C-alpha cells in the first residue's frame, strides 16, 4: 500500500508532463490537419509575408493576414515583428499580388472538352496565377444563350474547377427581341452578355446587328451589367483571291483590315450614347473585346469616353507581344481575329494601355484541336482562329512590358482591379481587408524557357503561340479564397473553385 502511493506521487509529475505534451501536440496538429483537400496549405488562419505586396496604396513590405478565405488584415513591416500567433508563409522578395481575373476565356465545356475543358483549363489558370476567369458563351456546345444552357455549364463545372469561374451569356438574334428569355438568362446569374458583329465560326452562335445590340443594352440597363462585343464588321472591299497564298500571313492580314474594327465601333457608338447618364440605357455598359486596331478604332473609343458613354475596351497579350512581320508563313498558331497587326500598331497599343485609354487585359484563350489548327498545311484561311495562352498571360505581359517600364501596380490594375470592376465583383481584384484572399505569388526576376520540358497544363500545349519563347516572371503560388491551389508544379488534390454568379 505504502509502496504504491509513493509510486503514484513519483509518477504524477511525469504523467502530467506526458498528458500536457499530448494535448499540446494534439492542439498543434489539429490546426495542421488537412481539414479538406482544397488547399495545399492546411491552415484556415495564416499570414503571407513578403517584401513586395501589391496593394491599392502601393507596393509594401509586410504580411497579409488570411482567415477563412478572406483578407482580415494587412500588416506593414515595422509593426509585424513578434505579432504572429499563427502560421506564416514567408515569400521573401517574391511579389504578392492580387490574383489575375481573366474576363475572356473559352474553355469549350460542355460539348467540346477535347478542345480544352474546365479541368485542364482551370488548372492551367491556377498555374498562371489566375484566380478567377469568365467563360465565354460560345465554343462550348450548345452555346450558352438561355437559362437552360447556362445550367448545363453549372453542371459541367462541378468538382472540375480549380479557380473561381463566372459566365457570360450569349446575345444572338434569337433571344435579342425576347426580353423574358434574356431576363431568364441574366437572373440565372450570367455576369453580362456577349455578342458578335461578324460570323463567330460557331453555328449556334449567329452574329447580331446593331438593332439586336440596342435591344440587349436596354435589358442590361436594368441589371446594370455589361455587353461585350466582338467588334468587327465584314467589309466587302477586302476579298481573298484564289491567286493569294493561303500560307502567307500577309494574305490573312489583308482579308481582315482595321476597317472591320473601325466600322463596327462606329456603329456601336450610335447606341452607346444611350448609356450616358440620363440616357435610355443608363446602367448598361459596353465593353469592346480584344481590340487590335490602335488607330481610328481607338480614337473613336476615346471620343465616346469623353462624351460620357459607358464604354471600356480590352486588348490581349498577343497583340502586345507579337507583330505581323515576325509571324512565319504557315504558322497558324498565330491566327486570331482581329488579326495581329504590324509593329507600329503594337507600339500604339502599348502607348494606349500605359495612358489608360485601353482599360484592361484579357487572354482570349481560344484553343482547339491541333488538327483544326492545320499546323502541317499551314493554311491561314482554313485554320481555326484563336490563340492559346491562358497559363502564360502574366509572364507574357511582364516580359514584353519590361521595355515599356511596366510596373507591378499597372499589372494589378490591368489584370485584377479593372477586370473585377467590369464583372461587378467588389470583393475581388485588390488586396484589401474584407476581400477574398485571391492571391498570386511570383518571381519577376526568374526567367524560363517555354520548351517541351516546361510543365504546361493546357490540354494542347503544341498549339500555343508562346511555346519556344523565353519569358520572365515565374508563378510560385496561387491562392483562391485562401486555398493554396497551386504551388510550384503541384496542385491541390480537389478542385474547389466556385461559380461566380451575378445576383
Ligand atoms: C421567348 O423566350 C421564352 C423563354 O425562353 C420562350 O418560352 C418563348 O417561346 C420565347 N418567345 C418567342 C416569341 O420566341
Ligand atoms: C437586324 O436584324 C433584325 C432581324 O433579326 C431586323 O429586324 C432588323 O431590322 C435588323 N437591323 C438592321 C439595322 O439591319
Ligand atoms: Zn474570344
């Protein structure tokens, strides 16, 4: 009896120590358990620290506090020491920037998943630092032109998107005069509408004329959402002759002159005046997609802005990176519409972007099957038009922008803040308290060769016009609403992106 009680007394401190150690480790590990598979980082509350955090107040050194998917504080360097009670991911000199929002993407799903699809497409987006993309209503089959066809997309994204995805609905002659059909589509959550002023190349997505566009704007006014327009109108004067070499890029260029863009924009401006304050379509907004012509077309848009029209314009990295004289005959990877024009045009696009006349950038990622690119025939007239680029837009904009002195703030403006405004997402697009923790971490000074050894997640890397290039700016990590979805070649086990629907 006596012996036993002595033993207990002797063992008690040890037992207490063991118990408290167990509790300590349990508590520690509880926080570290992969509570779900959505993130490569098992914390719900943590800090991302860096010497270069891109905020609306400029680039700061410090840390971003993230809790339950949101940014809850931004701590400047001086005040941060010793204050962290939770986990810190330190990125040193790497840039911490708002995730990119790509408002113009064709993922071809459902119906043409062999072209791209949500799975490969959003994985490539995550690897490229894109935290939200907006999927176009065409190239998927059927086209997204009604509430019912939008539902097919919502079904197709389930467990198949690594980043957040919003949707544009299609404005076509068939629904343009049917207010209840358009309202059904808008009420179902599309972020706005998209239409073409020339043939789209997709049978169930016919082109609209200016009457359809005017009708569309009047419905959109009520919802305060934008109409995106492919602004090219076919001009009779420029024809493809049998004597022209279809492998020559100059042939393709000749058949789609800047006059197509100019004519379309001139027509559009007849109806965008309705969007002015006090106008019949006040509340609606017109956004010109993928502008290529930096001369008359751009001047017209500038004038409209000055007059108070609610209008914005985007261009794409391929118009900023390439010029016609560099495109080899037969290299149909570079075919897109409107076409990539001459070097002087490219210089003027940069100028307009830097001066703010071009509002934002988008990829217009528009892939297809390698067979339809006709890479071996090299026939520019018959090949599918569209540039495959989604994973590379950040390093491309940075690499080609270096000689124009592009800043981190400008990248964040063109790729995050302005796109978020276009799609009406007030909780995205800037690193600010209360916003979604949508963040890209990247190394501006690291160069890489986009060769066959480079991990490309797009379904068909071979059709991308960027393959073979040397680029600057390597994406290290991508966070979507606090989930680390991509980290140096690895992705989160589960695809936990969510649909972004307008309310
Ligand atoms: C308008 O759209 C609605 C809903 O999609 C449809 O039921 C109706 O038949 C359409 N009306 C016309 C005239 O096409
Ligand atoms: C546009 O097409 C519709 C038919 O869908 C037609 O009623 C309208 O007059 C056309 N508008 C113009 C300007 O051609
Ligand atoms: Zn497009």
